[in-house]
């Protein structure tokens, strides 16, 4: 089956489309990447999405953005089809997260967890004339899970090994990891968000440098880490909370960036960015040491993916933080999945599983009470006589 996976993450840098040829099921699933391409969001769309995430949108604006993103996702898949010369059978679209609260809280007298991804699946189905699976996270939350992380379903199938443990790290807006012990079954997998990935770095680069991100980490490379500011950031309760746990802009968004800047005082922009970059690197390594294992483990491989791999300063800092754990950075490209494509591939695989009526949430990762098929299916219409 030929499936397109569509992903736009919390960094809001654009749309990734991965077209895969997928066969089989379970640990016998065979995945071949046919095409991957990235399309940047128009600047006005990116600004509007970020505004929505910061709760500065009307109900009408939210509804309009939901349909607009559906059109943009459809355009991206059409372009990928044309570039590859292949027509897809099914589309899996994660959508754009505008709110995620994985842990229940009190709301109007009830305990409620909630998540919201926009990008109307019916629009994509109508434009491509193909079925679309979207809105993946809500079924897991409805069944007592945190709605995330979902990518470990792919990590387990791609990276499980009889004799070696594997940590599969993704650094998008938020950083998350999957721990697959040697010879692991699905219930042995541990996965959780480790904290900020590119989110704080991008926010500060926008404010301090008038750039959407710190390209290659070049500004951070010129700065010095503020040890006191880093200690404050690492004292946040999120880092101490055991898995399962998820994070988003609710934890590390505008309010966190505002306080980060306030505490930085008159520090140079380069020093502030160096500290934010160090926060991502240190929190990842600390999460491994605290929740996965401590000390050196030479029989563990560490694979990494996501937009953060393009930040050379971040990769250098992370490599140093991982040394005491005996880990060296490798990239998911070695498994045939380019670092930038992995999440889009994951949602293609999740759509494939849903299309066949199979559950795809790992309860050990999300904390769900039941394993369930994920997502909602939008079917294309038929032309009249």
C-alpha cells in the first residue's frame, strides 16, 4: 500500500510529507521510503498559527485556519505525488497541534484532559480524492492516555534488536525519546517528552535576532552559557516528573520564554541563546540518566531525528552531555528514514494500521488503559452521474 504521511510540528516551520510503500503488519512490517519533501509555511500562516497557540484567535479565525491548513496539507501531498510520479492510496495527517493537555485537570466540575490538532481531513480527502486518517491523539486520551507520544509505535518496529538497547530521540519543537530495551516487547517500551527541543531557541531567536530560528546554532556558538539561568530552567517541575509525560507550548511556550528573558536581564543575545540551547541538550541527557538508565551503557545505540539535527551547536553540546552515559549520536538515516522525515513516516504507518482496524497506541508510552486504533477517517466523495 502506498501511504502519505503529513506532519507539521510545534516548531511551525512547515509541512513534511513522506510517501512510503508499506507491507505486512506487526514486527514483520516492511517500510520503504519513496519520497520525502518539506514545504515551508508562508510567513503569514506561521504567524497566525503561533498566535492561535498563544490564545489570540477568535472562534471564526480558528475555524478558518482549520480549513486553510487542510488546503495547504493537500497542496503539499499533491506536490509530493507529482515529484515522485506515484499516486497514494491513503493519507495520514497529524495536523497542527494548537493545544495539548495530556494530564486531566478540573473543568466545569469534571476531570478533563484535552488535545486539539487542526487541518481539516475532509478537505484533504476532497482535494486528493483519497481517504484520510487524521486527529490521531484523541482516541488515546479518551482511553486514559496522554495522547502522546505516538511515534514510538514506529520506533519499536524499526529499531527493536535482540541484543542491543536502542534510544530513539526526536528533537522538534519538543524533544522526546523512545527506549527500546534488548529483545523488547511492546509493553517494555518506555517513551516520553524530555522537555524543550527547538521551541525556546526559536522563540528567542525571533525576539532577539528577528529570525525564525538560529540557523546552524551560529548565534549560540558565539555565546557563553549562563549557569544560574540554566539552573533555574532545569528546576522546573516538569523535568522531575516521571513518565509517562508530555509537554508543549503550555509548558515551554510564550510564558516560559518571557520569564527566561526576564531572568536573563541584560545578558547578550548570544549568551541567552547559548543557554537555551544548553537547556535542550542537558535536559535530554538528564532524562536518560534519571528515567532510562544511569552510568555507562556500551550496549546501547542512540539514534536521533528531527529538525534539531540541523543545529550544529545543539548537536555538539548534546554529544558532550551524552559522553558520561557512553552514548554516541547516530542518525535515523542509517535505518533508511531521513532525520527530517521520521515523524511524517510515523503518521503514514499509524494511518495504515487504522485503515486495517488495528490499534497503534503503545500503552507503555502513553499510559492508556486500552490499545485502540487511532484517528478518524474522512472519505472522498463520488461524482454524480
